[in-house]
């Protein structure tokens, strides 16, 4: 009886240690899979955003943007021209929230000047008492993106950021003057909510698979080793 008890104690220890090792290995595999999945989804989203935005960005005349900066109202001639253009960006693409143009001052680390806005944003800014040239505090992720864009002089993506409407990422196109200096940027916000949703589904599915595998493994090993120990104890 003593020997049988010791055998079952040994069996329990082996199963516990084996289960812990499997769990740790499973978590490691899940984590690596999560990183790969996240990278793939982000790359796909960025590629799609570039495809959807390049043509629009190519239509912007920096001279118009420079003129728009000198105007005082969203209803002035060049402002109206740019506003109508921005209204059309992504009109038939539900993932694109809005397009707009800001300066690149980064005063106080995050403030940039309003240059040109689509109609829905001009209404919001007017209600807040803001107009062309007013300084607007950008989300920290967008400010960091502007800083990176200024350093590289190239098209830049912001990291993801959240608000009450969802998860977003923004593509920034530098607008340069005749001297090659970036004086403003054209940006498009796109809905990135599908990424955390997809990652959440991946994690839940991976957890179910891991738990099911551990249960099956423990059950199989338990009965197998129980029979072996029982036969050895006879």
C-alpha cells in the first residue's frame, strides 16, 4: 500500500511538472504567434492605406496649401477649394474617417496650426472658436509621427491611438515648399479597430486550443502512467 501511495504521488508530481512545462511552452508559442499576427495585420493595413491615399496626396498642390495658410476663414477661396477636395477623400471607403492638412510647428511639443479641414471638421472647429491658423493639440501618437516625418522627410505612419469612436492610425504626407522644407502635412485617419478585434479572436482561439490540449494530454498521460505504475506495483 505504501509503495502504491508513493507511486501515485510520483505520478501526480510528473503530471504537474509536465503540465507546467506544456503551459509555459504554449504561452511562449502564443506570444510569438501574437507578435507575428500583429505585425502581419499592421503591414496589411498600412499597405492598403498607402494604396488608398497615394492618388489623393498626389493631387495636392503645395502652392494652394501655402495660399490657404494666409487666408483667415474656412470660407475663403483657396480654403473652399481644399475643403471640397478633402470632403471627397475616402468618400467611398468606409475605413477612412477623414483627411485634413495641418502645419508642423509642434509648439509645446504637440500643437500644430490648422491649415485646411473637411466640412465636418470645420463645423466642429468653428464651434470651438478655432479657425485657420489656430493651434490644435495633437494626440501624442500623432505628434510623435509628425516628428518622425520631419526627421525623415518621408511619408510616415503614426502608431495606433484610441478615442471614444475606436482605434485609429494616421498616414502623414509631408508638404514641401520650393526650398524643399516641410511646412505642412496632408493626413488621412483610417479605422484600425479590426486589428485589436482580430488579435482578441486569435488569443481566445489559441487559449481554447491550449487548454483543450492540456486536458487531453493530462488525461491520456494519467491513465497510461497509472496502468504502468499499477502493473509495476503488483
